[in-house]
């Protein structure tokens, strides 16, 4: 009787699971619309008073995004002033929505990837998991690996969608 071989494990395919790049931590948004006069403009004096009188400890150990969800006149310095108030409490602080936060966090992790081990590799970028991975993370990882990979596939090692194959 012939021995059963695991062709997937013998293929030399390297799997990258972007779920492993997920940064743990509660994500919250500070929407500046809550401090706008008539929901349209920011008054500097009142805003500075709001900054001074607010207990920012709510943001302790949280990943925070600062944004404005309405079409309003918000000067750039207002976001900067907010960041000065929130930063001592937050584990990470970004300008943007919850989706922007996820993109920033994944891109940050992807940029730390040691790509040397993927030179001339046959790579499968794993899909379908339990944690949310933004599409931008798949795009940026593909862009990073394409110049050095032998091939890039998407899915599971036993069932992949071919995406790229280097020319010999």
C-alpha cells in the first residue's frame, strides 16, 4: 500500500495569515461634531474650555480615532489640540473613523514584516477568518510581496486562487 503524502506541506508554500496582524484593544472614536456650535463651526474659546474641563481618562488604554462625521468647518489645530489631550491616555491615536483605524493598524504591522524570508517564495495569503481584516491590508501586502515572491495565491493552501506568478 502506498504511503499517503501531504502534498501541501511538501510544496514549500508559505502561508501568511493577516489575522495574526490584528492589534488587540478596544477601538473608540471621538467625533468632534459633539462640540461644534450649531453642528457647523468650532468656536475656539469654547473648544479650549471643553478641552480643559473634560476628563480624558475615558480613553485610557484604548485605540482612539478622532474624526468629524459632519460637513463642518474644523481648523486643523483643533484636531491637534484634541490629540494633545487624548494621547496621554490612549494606547494608539489616529485621525479617522473605525475603518481608518483598522487600516492604519494593519499597515503598521505589514510595514514591520521581515520580507527577506519571502524572497522567491510561493506565498498563500490566507483568507476567511474570524477577525475583520480590511481589504486594504490584502492590497498592501500584495504590493509589498509581488516584487520578491515567486508566486502569490489567495485562500487556503489546499484550495487557492492564483494571483501572481513571477516570470523566469
